[in-house]
C-alpha cells in the first residue's frame, strides 16, 4: 500500500542529499509511530519527478 503524500518527515540527521544506499534511517509515520529501516533503493530526480528524490525503505527483518 502506498503512503499518502507528506506521510513521512525527516526528524534530524543528515541532509536528504547526503543519504546513501543502505543507510539506516529513523522516520516518523503520519500516525506518530517511529520506524527504523534501511534505504534499499534511491531514485534520483528525473523527468517524472524533476525536483524530488525518492527512497525505498525496508526493515532488516525482511529480505530484499
């Protein structure tokens, strides 16, 4: 299930442009829950989203 727009926000730490593949990220879901996941994919700005960088996160307990 896709998350709604603005359902996550970075709480503190490195700037978004400094996040790299396989970094461990803590983020707050729109419902207030905190999640600790690993970055498993980064999609850089492109024609579909020229001003945004997209991240795919996955918990370490899950295979990828």
